[in-house]
């Protein structure tokens, strides 16, 4: 049995893209850890380090896989690959 991967999402206050990504994850029943980087430069640096330098939000990680932002998460869903990734299996295109 594959363990459900940890999901981490870096967000900012009043970010529509962040809200969209969190809503999609919630509809999937996925629990996630949210780090609001609005006023936290340490978390902002952590996000940039984990994402390869990206400074935009959201930045989403499912297990060790860096998904990217809201658009990339929605694209995984559109291709039918998000459920596989949430179940702990890496899709071919992730």
C-alpha cells in the first residue's frame, strides 16, 4: 500500500490563484499544510529554495514532486493525473 504523500502549498493573503488551488485540493479531499508567506521572509526563502527560485504563489508540492502553481495543478487534474499523484504514485508527466 502506498502512503498518501504530504502536500505543502505556499500562499499569500488575498491570492486568487492560491484560493483556486486550495479549493481544487479540498474538492479532492486532500489535506495540506499551508504556509502563508505574506509577512514571513524565511518562508519565502524556503519556498524559493524548494521551487528552484520561483517567487510566485502558490507553489505546490505533493510529496517530493514540485507541481508549480495553480495552473499546473489544474492541468494535472485536466489530464486525469492529479488523483494518481495524490494517491502516492507519480504520473508520467509530473
